[in-house]
C-alpha cells in the first residue's frame, strides 16, 4: 500500500506542496479550516478530512503549513489534535515558520507520547513550492530526519538537517532578516535611481549581472518597478517573522539594527493598509518618503 501523508494548511504554500506529494504517488489527506481550500487537491486525488484527527489517524507522516505559532499549537494541543489522537506513523513535521521556543515545548510534549516532531521551515516562495525546489531547514532528531527525508525530497531540493529541535526555525529566522533587508536595499536603489532619471528596467538587468544580484531582485524586482503588490508572501507574515527574529535576538542579546529599522518600515506599510500585500510592496513606503 502506498504511504499516507496528512497535510494541514492549504494556503499559498501548502496547496502547492501537497500537490507535489500527490504527484509523487502518496495518498494525501488534507485539512484546512477554509473548507474550499481543499477543492483543487481533491480534484487531483486527495481526500478531504473534517479535522486534524481525521486527517492524521492513518498517516505515516503529518505535515503542517500554517500561518503562525498559535495555529500549530492548536493542531498539536486541540481537542481533535495530535496529542489526543496520535497518528499511526508517529512522525510530525511542521513546515510553517513559528517560534523556536514554542517548537521546543511542542516537541517535548509530543515526544512524551512517542511522537517525533521535526521543525522544517522553508524558503523559496510559491514558485519554489510549485517546482519542489524549496530550501528546507530541519531541526530535530537524526533518525526522525532520515524517516522524513523521502517525503521532504518531493517538496524541496536543498534539504539540511541543522541540529536539535528549534535549529530549523532559528536558521529560517536568520534567512528572513536577509530577505527583508534585501528588499529594503532594492527599494532604496529604486528610489534613488528613479530620482536620478535612470532607466530602472535596464538598471535591474545590469544589477542582475553583477554583485548586487539576488533572488529578490530576480523574482520580485520587475514587479516592484511595475507597482505590483500581489501577495506571494504577505507583509503580515513578514511582520510575524521579524517579530520572531527580534525576540530571538533579544533572548541572545544580539543587537540587530538593520532588522529593527526594516521592521518599523514594514509596520509603516501595514499602518497604511498594506498588511495583505506582498512583501515587495515595501516600495510604497519609499514612494511616500521620497514623494514619488
Ligand atoms: P497562507 O495564509 O496562505 O496559508 C495558511 C493556511 O492555513 C490557510 O489556508 C488557512 O486557512 C490555514 N489555517 C489557518 N489556521 C488553521 C488551522 N487551525 N487548521 C487548519 N488550517 C488552518 O500562508 P502561506 O503563505 O502559505 O504561509 C504558511 C507558512 O509558511 C507561514 O508560516 C509562512 O510564514 C511560511 N512561508 C511562506 C512563504 C510564502 O512565500 N508565502 C514562504 C516560506 C515560508
């Protein structure tokens, strides 16, 4: 019999990741609090479940791709959650970006009832999810990592075991501050380039060929010049990540002036109604500042 995956959280990322597991030949049981989120996957052969317990009971592995810490805690500790209804395979992989500390607490509670938990947050955006080319940052026990790896390999192409529980989340938070400050840098060069009358389309192209090139400039730069604020990764989620980065920095007593500043700028974007826009929409904050 083919192996059973329970996939919980079918948003921008989760739907694409679950589709790749289906395409790989697994039986996939899906659940989302938005009932309609399952419909396209069901058309591709997935089974919709009414709650976590129903999705997880027969699963070899349970995967979550949820917005934030409270939703993951609900999946684990809720009345129909994993602690009360342990999945058959006793392996749980959280691929959301959440608090490393909360992750360690959840892994300890699950471990006490014999369920292995891995934290395995990702980078690469909706395109990386669609192409199964995500970078996956894993924390937890080595043997659990080995059991999860075949499943992860259908969602990502760079898969690293980085240490004990929480190490994946800590690495992802280091990743996120680079993303945020990189977008900020692109916004600043656009603001200055525009004021100087430079052809910004050509400027982006020549930057891509040199040391200023980046994933952000390549994938989001052209849209930023066209005023595209569509959400691949929402500003609200970026603010959640930056909060987690600064919490971790405070716990470790590491000053992060760049992260602190870009957090304030993302708050500015949200205060002006942009929380649901994509993280590249930081250019609007710069447009306002420079009167463009
Ligand atoms: P999303 O909001 O599009 O998807 C989250 C899904 O979870 C939604 O469909 C929502 O209905 C569902 N959900 C919420 N609470 C639930 C619950 N209690 N039970 C079941 N389902 C529930 O978010 P996303 O962009 O797919 O991001 C998911 C996670 O991945 C976040 O932690 C985010 O930070 C991280 N992430 C996102 C991106 C990106 O580019 N969008 C990239 C890397 C990592």
